[in-house]
C-alpha cells in the first residue's frame, strides 16, 4: 500500500558511525514497518478505569552510545529506565493522528541488567475532556534491530494496581485520585523489584503507522513537539495550620514533619503564585492514616453566603477553601511516596492528615513544575516596574496555558479553544519565536473540521462542541502564521480548510451577503451588554448581527490575501467580491450617521465596542471618521464594553485609529488584576466572580508592548519586511527586542536635548521601514541609527 504522507513534522533519527564513508542509512520510524505489538493487561476489556504497570528486563554487554525507541500509550504513560523517569506522554491528539514520542534511553542504561518499566493509566469515563481514547494499551518500537529487544509483546510483564480509585464527579481537566497504599504496589519501577509473579502482558495487535494499513486502532505519527519541561519547585510558605505547630522550614526546605497518633492536622500551603506541577509527598509510618491534598487557585469569601465569590487572592484569613483533591491511605511502611498521574494547577494546597494509632512522618512535600519548554527571547528594557510586572504575569499566564496544546485554562478545562489560541500563538511568535506548538494547534484544528466545513471550537476533545465564529478566527490564525513565520507552504496546505469554512458560512448568507441565523454557538466575548446571550452578540429580528458579519468580512479579507499570494486566483477573486458586497451591506445596514457608530443590529438600538472595533480593523471606517469613532470607543460608556479577552481587538482598532500613544491608559483591567493579588490574568473582567484565575487570552499586552509600544510588526508575509511604528506615549528611554525568523529585531529610543536618537537593528538581508510622526524612513538589514 502506498505510503500516506502526513502533515506533521517528521523526526529523522540517524545512528552514529565511526566510519563516515561507510555510514549505514537507517530507515526512519516513519519509513520502516513496526513489528511491536500494542499490549495490555490480560483479562480486562480495556475500557474500564485502571492503573497498570509494565516491566521488562534486558541484558546489555556494554553501555550503548545510543538506544532510541518510540513509545506511546492510551490514555497516558510514564516511562522509567532503571528507576529514573525518562518520558511522559503521548502528546494528545486523535486516533487518526496518534502521537508517539522518540526517546534515547542510552544515558540511563548500563552494562548488564537493565529494567524498563511503564505506568499506563486509563481514566475511562473520568478522563479529561481533551483525552480521546480507544482502550488501554501500550507500545514500544525499537528504532533499529538492536533496540527491538525492547519491542512490546508478551515477553513483557504486566499487573494492575488495585489501590487506585477515581474520586467521583465530573471535572473537565481530570479526576482526582483515591489511593489506598495498603492495596497498592510500591517500588514497581525499581530494578531490584521482584516481578516473578506478574503475568505476561496480552498482545492486542501490531502497531501501525498512519497510512500503512487500514486505519484500525491508533494511526501512529511522530510527535511534532518537544518533551515537556520538568523542574523541581519547592512550596515556600505555610499560611495557616491547625492541630499542631508546624516548623517554619516546612515545606520550603526538605525537613521532616511528624504528625502524632490520633491527630487531625490541617495545613494551608501557598506557592505564592499560580503554577502547574506534579505534587509529590513522601512519608513514613502512620498505618491507615488518611492524607488529603486539595488544590485551589484562590480562596473564597464565604461559600454559604456568597457562593464562589473571590476577594484579594493574597488573603487567607476568614476565607473558605474549595478545590479538587487527591486522597491517600498510608500502609504504615517507611519510604512511601505518591505523585499524581496528571499535573495539578494551584496556588494554594490544603494538606489534611488524620492519623490513627501511629504517628505519620512527612519526609518531604514539593512540586515538579511542568509545561511546554518555551524560552523567553523577547526583551523589554524600561525602568517602569509596572510594565515589567505586567509582562511577567502575562508570560506566566501564557506558559501555564501551554503544554501539549495551548489551553483555555489549566485548572478547570485544559482545552485548546481557537479564540484563545489565536492570541496565545501570537504571544509565542513575539516572545519566544518557537512556533512548534502553534503549528501543532493549527494541524489539530484542521483535523477537527466536520464534513460540513466548520471546525470544532476546541480540539482535541472527546465531546463535540462547535463555536462557529471560532472557525473564522481559525482563518485568522492561518493569516497570522503566514505573516509572522517564514513557512508559507505549511499554510498553503491548509487553504482547503479555509475554503471549507467559508463555504460553510456562505450557506447562511443572504443575497446581500449578511449572515442570517448563523448556526451553533456564536460566542464572541463574555460581554454583559443587553441581549448578549452566553457570549453571543445580539441578533436583529432578521437573524443578523453586525459583529458576526464583520468577523466574516475580516475572514474574507484574510482569505483573499492568502489566495492571491499562494492559492488559486479564482478563490481570491470570489473572496474579494464577497468582501466588497458585504462591506456595502454592513455600511447600509448598521451604520448610524447620527451617532457616527456601527450598531449591533439593523434596528440600531444597541451599540458595542466589539462592532466598532471590527469595523475599524476591516477597513469599514473612512480615514476622516477614524479619530472621532476611535475616541467614542473609549468615552461612550453606553457601548457594550469588551472584556479582557476582546480588548485584544479593541486595542488594535484604537491604534489603527491613531490613539496608540495612549496605550498605557488602556490597561485598567490588568491593573485591577494586580491590585486583587492575581499572579495570572483572570478569565473575566469581573474579578470577584471570575471562574478561572488563569486565561492566556488576557496576555495580549505581551504582544502589544512590542507591537504597539516598541512598534515592531510584520507588513509582508513571512515577516520578510519589517515595520517599526512606535507609540511611546510619555516614555523617553525604552528599548527591546523580539525573535524573528531570520534572527532578531532590536529597537532603542532615547530622547536627549529634544532630539530622538533611534537605533533599529534588523536581521541581515531583511529590509524595513520606520514610521515616525507620519513620515517614513527606509531601513536596511543590520544596524540603523538616526537622530530625529
């Protein structure tokens, strides 16, 4: 059968050879036929909740220089070599693109006996919403004949850990764990563990690479993203304790804490900032003691009186704790240890220990931070501490919402929503230059499209949800990548998806181009204006909405631009024609010449920042009207206001309207977040009742301090031409840099003796233009210095 080309970045692995002239060419994992078996625990259906261990011992004559394997599982795995954790995965996808990770085990192997062990778990009906599944299974395939000694088959042993039970109740991110260590298996991953009584693993069927056979089971593809970061993170502060006195060193430094027999102790720990981490507790003794670890972003004012109302996130006195939890029962032995299967998100941890007739010693308690291994490469130099604080909080927020996919929030859902992800990908381009997670997101969203053309709102997910307006933002994501990353072929391959989305919307356009009764959830923003319905904007009696029409117009404009440069001229012509017709309709239908604003509906009874921001950004507003309309966006409080999310678009509109020098005056909601003790940006603008304390759609300042204030932007596909158009406001000495596909872009602005000294450094062979007080100055690759 002809090999099916996959759209995910392939990983080529070549084994080293001393004789370079006679180096053997080894087939990559994608080229060779896998002869490993998917294996499972015998006697199970594979669809029930369960935690399973797999082990194999191998003998090696010498310590190898390289030992590459490919590994995957359903739902998830943790892989150990000689007692050391070496890999976690697989990166989430779907059954048509099921990821495997590639790992070199050589650093962990020794001459002689070696033990390779895996923890595989299936949370079944309790699994995270983002987890797609077939059944419990595990696979390892060696990269060459030498490594195939580790291929999974019935030479592996397996057993179920009966000590685990799910904590009941729906939670989109993942369920809690109840672990009775009296029933659990300790030290199963260590080399000296006796597995002689374990049964042989059950063979299921052979591993199949995508396109190599009929598509049954998991269609394996190489993961296109790197392994997640794992860094030890101590928990520095005890905020409250009852039941006993807690030594001041605990748990900031490793120090034992003894809980007396027949005692109940409650300890509130404060990480001091929100984090994603695998909590680990090591303890001894305390036969049948109960241990509870609960996790919360913040505490609550008074649950019985105010519900889930939050105050200052730093406050703990007089507050109630509510959060997801894990529970343990001690078996009384020395050296017990527990780490969660999935990471937990928390600022606060509530530890409750209830001992029976024996004291329990907590030997250590700490977290292991995890996340996508982004490296910050953007620099903003200023003596303004507030700017630095905002950038730090925004970057932390973005990082906590990026692991195997981007996510809306790490605590509650961990789902990759298109509206959120568009902003998060832009932060990645500006702040790190690493576009692998963005490419992965675009691929996944492309895979999510239904046969009718619309994308799912979030993906991966095991339950379908469609926000039709997010499909339009998906086209915006394609356009962003095309403009800011030097990889037009990747986007060219996605144009069929862009066309399918626009075809879907065309079915609901009336003769004049306006959309009527757009189906599915038409979420735009969590705005609280009149007739906004769970984030969907008002509709007129004719079923139309200016905000949705304007989103469609913008999508047509993006699509036309991409089709013109790298697509099909016929589509470019069609989309330009549709955009022109829709512009005329929007102007006729929604423009109110008296108010000098665009209305939300044809009857012109409601107006919003959203509609008028989009009107500016789509070129609807005449240049002569831009200043007045832009100022109205800021001053007219009768307009439905954008929340922290949609301010991303509002601020771009205000900059286009000529008000960019006022950017620092638009950051009120971010200042409120800081004042309320948040260490990440909240989901809603109502900070008291914001469900999530960590939504990266609020991190847009991490883009705009560079794009708007420092003025660094792309104005040609692939960032091949650079526009420097700063909006410094009252700043007189500021500089910074961002990564660029060809290197980096650096700028510096200093006001001295009423003259500006401006320095702009561009990558070699990359041209640009400086826009300064409406005058343009050409820039060349390398350093440009001018005094104006």
